[in-house]
C-alpha cells in the first residue's frame, strides 16, 4: 500500500463516524498516525473537505481535512487548534 503521509501510521480496524453539519457517515479507520488517518467508506459522495472524525471506542473527536481520495478510501490530516 502506498504511504501518503509523513508520519508513520499504524494499521488498525476501528469503527468511526464522519460528522459534518447535520449529517454523519459511518466509516472504518484503516490506519492512524499522530497527524492523520486513512478512512474507508462505502461511498465518497457527499463527504465534505472538512469534518469531525468520531472514534467512540477511543473517545476521540478530531477535526479533519481531506488530503486525498482514492476509490473507497479517504486520507485525512488532523487539524489541531
């Protein structure tokens, strides 16, 4: 698999949710680093460039910005404030 980010990512398989405005889309977090993640979705349609990633198992809520889209995967960078 091609590595898109600069930070080392660890593979995992966790349920997540892409939350934006009044909507939310289920996703699977396929890999994760301190700076971003790769998400798998059933469809990329309707997913905005900026959203909040929710990983309830870890109690994680992090703002994200999409940096790449390929097939059913989306690469995001975590937006730190």
